[in-house]
C-alpha cells in the first residue's frame, strides 16, 4: 500500500508546474501551456460562464497572438486535498500588454482570485476545474515602440 503525498510535497510539485507554466506562457508555447489542462476541464469565468477545453484553447490562442509582454506574481492562499484532488486558491496580480500594428502597446493591470482543482494523472498534475471568484482588469495606458516596459511587481510569490 502506498501512502498519499503530503501537502508540502504536493505544494512543491505544483510550484514546479507553475514555474514551467510561466516559462511556456512567456515563450508563447501554447501547446505546452494547454497541456496543463485536463481534456475534461471546466473553467468557470468570473461572469459565471463555464467553458471547456476547446473554448479555453481558442481564447488562449487569441491572447497569445496579441500579447507583447506579461509579468505577474501569485500568492497561494490555501492548498487542500478534496476527493484525491489538490485544490489551491491563488491570488494573482500582474501586468499584461497587447500589441497592435507592431508598435502600439496597450497595458493592462490584472488582479484575480481563483480556485484551481488539480487531478493527478500518470503524466503528472493537470487542472480539471477552475473557478474565477473575482477578477479586475484595468487598462492603464499605451506605450509606443518595438518593446514595452511593464511596471515592476512588488508583492506575491512565484
């Protein structure tokens, strides 16, 4: 009989996944990023609309095409086990920029609180359910040029 991993062990495993996810996101490696999500994922947006993997994939592909810069931090508010799944509540804050015509960058500030349920598969942990509990997206201005400079992050973890 094998013992269940401890919460600190699961936290370390999820932290490593978050590091890879960040790298994939910043590299616009959409296929690797999408591999984080279980094929049966349900993603409840802040407006209550629930989407599956196909819709989530289309939305992320659109975002990746227009993204010119991103920087974020998260704080894990909690990590629990429920029915064999890891459930973490994350507070995310960050800056994102989209680009038009190759030189007009619109900068956005994002604050989000979400509950992420992870299922352990043979290949590792995958997100099976997301509930975005709150989200604020604020446009903060424009920058012009080939590169955008985002404000520094001052709080949070990975």
